[in-house]
C-alpha cells in the first residue's frame, strides 16, 4: 500500500467553507465509486483555516494518469469537479490548471 498526501486551498469565506464541508459529509455515489474503482483504498481530507490536506492510500493498480483519464471521461466526476472549483482555489505556487498538489514527505519517525 502506498500513501500520497496532497494540498489545496479553499476560498477564504466561512459560508463557502461550510458549504464545501456539507458536500463532503455525503459525497455523490458516482464520486465514491470513481475514487474506489481506480485503486484508492482509503482517503481522508483535513482542513485548517482554508488549507486542505488529503491523504490517499492506494493499491498497486493506482496511477494518477489512469485516475485522470477515468475522471475526464466521467460526466458526473466532471460535474462534481466544476462544482467544487466554486469553493477551491489553487495554491499560490500551482501551475495554471493545477488543483490538488502532491506533497513531498520531509520527515518520518
């Protein structure tokens, strides 16, 4: 099992943050299926202020490329991503079009 950690910011607005969290209390079934079907075994998202931190544990079948292709061809995932972008904003150092950025592990105990 491999673990990936990613970060993204939310628009710094308490009403929008509350709406974003409400969507994540009950994600759409198609989104949950899309996550699991690509080899993600577990996913957690944490928030501090408007910063999000995602932890994904994946099996050997997972690849970011395959997940991206599957998402691009799934209209419901595209609808979700468009909706979520109303609440999200790229990190300051993200390239144009980048959302969740992969983090580098710098310490382990």
